[in-house]
C-alpha cells in the first residue's frame, strides 16, 4: 500500500538513531494493525502488519531471536 494513502498524521520514529534521520516510521491504524514506512521515502510503500504479527516480532526481538543480525 502506498504510505501516502495513510495520511501524514500519526507516524512515529520509535527506532531513530544517529543515522541522520533515515529510519523506520510506524503508525498504529484504527483497526489495530501497524504500518511501517521508510522515513526518507514517505510517499513510498508501507508494510502493514496485523497485531499478532507485531506481537510475534517484538516478542522474538526482545527474546534475542534477531541478535544474529548484530554480529
């Protein structure tokens, strides 16, 4: 889905770091799903995840299942 179809209000940068503002932005949709987009391309695509998918992702990340990406 084009991120622009979701509007401009409500996007947040929870994982912003010292990378010059290039980061992932998220928006919680009215039905509970979560949209993600690239902050440097706000009119580009948005990935839409269900509540369950986000729960699984966050639980796994907190549990160390993605730590291999850091090595």
